[in-house]
C-alpha cells in the first residue's frame, strides 16, 4: 500500500437533512460519510425544514450539529423576503448568505427583485453570497455583485454557456470577487447517464450534454471549487412519481477525482486547490497542520452504494471502477477514520464560525 498525505477536503455545498428529514441523513451519518470521503469540514445549506433563515433557527441547528457532527461544520443563512438586513448581526456566525434564484427545490426561492437587491446591498462585503442560479439569470447575479461590490460564489455550474460567461466575467475588470463551483456529477455524468439511471439521476441543475461536460473540464482553470452538493434521498423517494432532486456525493467526490488524477485529467496540485486551498480562502477558514488525510492512489475497486456510510445507501456512480481510496483521516491531530471505520464519536466536530 502506498499512502500519500493530502490536505483534508472542505466541502462547501452539502445538505445533511438535519433537522427536518433525518430519515434520509443526519449530522452523525452525514459527517461519517464525509470522513469516509476524506472530507474534514462541511458547509451545510439552509433549505432544511424549517429553513435556516434567522438567529433562532441557526442556534437550534448549531446545537444539533454540536451534539452529532463527527467532522467540523458551518452553515449558510438562507435569504428570504423577510430577513433583509439580518446579515449585519448574523454574518459572523455563518459561511455566507445563500440565495436561491433559479429552478430550485424547497421553500427559499427568491422571486422579489427589491428584496434581492436589498440583500446584495446590505450583506457584509467580507462574506460570500452563494447563489443557486442557472442560465440567463446568472448574468444578473454577476451584475448585482459587481454593482454592490460583493463576493459572489456561483454554485454547481453545469452548462457550457455558463462557464464561458463566468470566464468572461473573471477576465473583465471588477470581477475579482467572483468564484464558482462544479459538482462531480456534472463532471462525470451526462444526459446519457440520466437516461440509464432514470429518476436516480434527477438533479438540479439537470445533468448536461457531453458538450457541457467537456466544457467544464476544458475550463477547469476557471473553476474555483469542486463541491459534492451531497443531497441524499431514499430510494423510495427517488422511485416515486415526483422524485426530489439530488444525489449523495460526500464519499465519492475524492475517489472520482483521484481517478481523474491517475487518468491524467487532473494534477495533484489542482486537486488540492479545488478541494481544500480555494474553499478555505473563499470562506475564510484557517488550516490546522494537524488535520490531513492519507490516500492510496493505487487501490483499484468498484463503487458499491450499499457499503457507503451515508444513510440513503446508494450512489449514481454505482459499478464504476475507482483508482484511489481514503485510508486515514486525521482531524485536529486525532485519528478520525482508518481502514473503513469512523473512529470519532458524534459531537467531535466543531463549529467553524
């Protein structure tokens, strides 16, 4: 076995379903899955039931995570038409503000232009505004961020035209605060896979064409972060007449990327930038030298959803051959994961903000 040390991954886009939907994931199982995937810190989205949109709900969620999380954690504040201006008092407690501007799922879609502008105007400039945005509306979000001088982080970019727009915006003067992320499922799956997988591949944004996927790889130098958008649902939910969007991803992100390294599609340096260094820089996280992971880049195996730590127990990458496995995870000096076993108890994780 050949073990290589790497910085632990920081996954800036997860949905751990706690509170509100713990039958399909919770902070204990979700962060166990994180550690198994080499992830040492997660940033959890606000579209819970109830959504994380005020100080009370943020405190409640923090208390739950403090008792159950096994890796470190942080949260986003969800933007609504009713909480404009709360950023001044809550921004120091969160990773950023999350605005759902596109075809999203859940209760937080922003449809009021005046409220949207007010959020961009009032949110502190030292914390990112993360947006779920697709297609034409992406240009509007970029314009608003430039107008108000705010940090904009575009989530799960999935289309050729979108990454080309972001490239142009980054090249132009005044777009230095623009960052973006892509997901493994948009990098490794396409509409052809969606036809094969059926409802299991239902995600938002939807899987793109091969041309879209190729454009993401071709413009990976424009991408700042690879994030899982871990969004687990039960098999029964995904097989229902109206399946919810989302796939699990915390445990498969790094194996997919390690395979890309072995295949020559990604360098070790770029892997570290996309999964650790850039997330820490964008969200203001300090690195602890005692936190790192060890991977075996030579281990070859077939993905099996039933062996995953995530509560939902499946993966859209079922049956794919991987090259590279997480062997050990050290979190703040403690051996948190080794040889397939999570070694830290619920409550070991710490709040990042």
